[in-house]
C-alpha cells in the first residue's frame, strides 16, 4: 500500500480523496492555486504545496508543477480526482516515468477512450451498440462533411473527437445550419481539447442518460456496480443522479450491465470507471462514452451498494486484487444525488462570491460532500460545483422526500445556488413519475417558474 | 451607452472593435466564468467607440466592457 498520496485536485473531490486516504492510513499532500490558499482541502491534507496562480492551466493543469510537488514531498502515487488531469494520458505516462503510481487506468486505456471516435469504433467491434452516426471522424472539407452528415441523418449532434463531458457539442437541426455549427464546434474543440477533430451522431428523441459503474483490478477481474440514471441535465451537464434508474426493467438492466462489462473487458479496464449510455424511448441503449476516472456522482453507487469506490480505487492501484465478486455486490433501496452549484437562480449564470454563512443538512442516510464552508471564496476560475447532497431510502418516493427535506435545511449564504431549481425538479410530477429525459430540465427552465 | 459584464469572469474574446457597427442582440464579447462561456450582447444598435477590456482580463459583474454610440430613434 502507498504511504503518501498527492491529491491533484481541489474542492469536494480533493476532500473526498483525502478522507479515503486517511481511512487507509495513507498520508496526503494537497496542491493549491493562489485562489485556493485558504480552501478546506488545503488544511485537511497532511501537507500542502502551492502549484501556481489561479488559472487552471497554470496550476491544477500544470503537470510539471504537480509532478515536482509529488517528488519534493516523497509521494508514491497521485490521485487525479475528476476533471483537470484525470483523463490526460500524457499525465498518466509522465507519472509512471517519474516512478509515481497514477491512480487510474493505464495511459493506453485513457488514450483509447479519450479519442471518442476510436472509442466508438472499439465498442462497435466489441459488440456494444453505439449511438447511430459516423464511425470515422468528420472530413475537414465542408462538402464531404455535409455528405457524411446527410448519411447520418438530421437532426444530429456534432461532437469533439478529443473529449467528452458535453463540452463542445453542437446540435444541428438541418443542413442549412451545418456550416456555422461546424465552425463553432471546431473552435470549441480546439480550445477545450487542443484538437479540432469532430464526429457526428444522430440526435435521439428525448433519451435518458444511464451509466454503469465498473471496477477492475490489475489481475483481469472486472465487476459492475449497477447503474446510475443521470437524465436531469442542463447544457449537457448532470445535476441530479440516482440509482436504480426508474426507466429500466430487469431484462434491460441485465443487458445494459452486461454490455458495460463487455466494454470494460474489451479495453482491459482497470480502476474505477463508468460506461455511459443513452437509452431511447423504446428501451434500446447505445454507448455514449467511457469515463476513465472516478465520477462526480460516484456517491450514488456507494450509498446503494455500501462499497467505498474511492478507497477501492486506491487499493486496486496499489495492486490489490478486487475483494468483491459480482455476486457480492447487492444494491439496496434508492439513492439520489443533487449537485449544488453556485448559480444565479434568475439568470442561471454562474455566480461567484464568498460564502458568508454555511450549515449542512444532516440526519439518517443524508451525506454531504462539499468543498466549501463559511468564509470560502467561490472564484470564477473553476467549475461551479460547491457540494453534493446524497440521500438513501428504501424506495424512490422516500428518497425524493428525504432530499427535499435535506435541501430545505441546507443553508448557504453569500453565494446564489441552484437549490431552488432542484426543489422545483424534485416536486415536478414528471420527475416523480420517473418519466423525465435529458431535455426535461431545459423545458422546465424555459417555462416560467411558478410565482 | 455602456455594455457591462453581466457576471464576474474572465474576458475570453472581444468580437467588436472601435468604429464597428453592432445591432441590438448581437454579441460584443464572450466571458468565461466557472468553465461556462457567456456571450455579452448589445442592448441597442450603434457604433463602437471604445473597447475597455481585453481577452484575459478578469472583470467583475457590472464592469464596462464596451462603449457604444447608440443610434438615434429609428436607427441609422
């Protein structure tokens, strides 16, 4: 087992990893930018190293500074969390070259799944259904790109080959909109991923987003920990996640989890990872992408299975065999997570500020993973996630009721949050009935809030 | 008329330059805050007289980004 781990992240996930390390008897080293010098994760780690000024490219994405921090503090492994360097194959490679264990899958697996076109092709070959669309990248020539788009059929979605997570996606209603959409998508892809390559997928009609959690060890054993339904999304970003999915019957669940294991096996997956699918109105599912890291919404699975994913991820990286067989994983009840973001409830814009008063909800089966406390400055440099509220109950209605209570008791002052939006969703009959889809929130936001 | 930042963030792009003409609803700049891009639109037709902020600048909500000489009633 490792003796000291550097946590190359910030906010709630840095604190989550620090807690997992502490439980395993591992010392932790935090890194921070100048914007985060007083952040909770810096205090909670055993040591902390400044890695640069506020912009992420100069701090949390600064590979050299982070590797240097790990070397100078005598770490034997680096946990990347999610976002930032977590899915950069080059970083995993450089960790290895520096004699540090990257807590995640091998660099080759990150690279294979990070190239979304290559991932689609790999999955198709492994017999995993993919979203209908091009199996090759889109040609750069506008006329050839138009032909490729026509072959896929409108409406469609242009996506960046270099990365996922909803970043750089552009929806195209018909051929007239294609040239402008290609230009926007290529620019965003270049900015976000340094790679302007694009591909197209047919737009599914109001699908659901359902994903499967995997855990693989370095000895060829791979299990799934069932699904999470993340259909409540805004601008392709998830804000509510739950398990089980209210949209799956047992037969579809079995087929979906089997497809996810097939996907993981095909790439030799190791560590914690997630296979994302879209589920259409007829119950057919299609591979969307694979996230080769711990995900924001991992606590949903932890609450429902009792498995500590972050601790296991660390143990697997240290070479331990998976201590669980598939039949040992027995999900119970219903788990639900709401992402609490700094967001203006009227304009829906991100809302940086300083938290002036703070009190978390508590009670049986209520978990809060947060990155802030009273006095924390919420800056414009990083994403708007402040905290995650996760609840568990015997069934879905009880979980929703428990979440409403928890959110009503959550006190965050000084920074506007999306808690009012969550309360509207949780009380909505479509959500209560489990009939919502990935367009549900956009439709709800377009409707005027009740006065 | 002054076009102000609707939120705190970093200037990603300024898409107008002095002397340029803009119409109401057209973007004059793009801000980035918390990993989100927000286009700042002009509230009126007019001619750009001044660009106060450059890409990379950190701006607070309410800071003036661009100054316009708004067209009179009926437009130009």
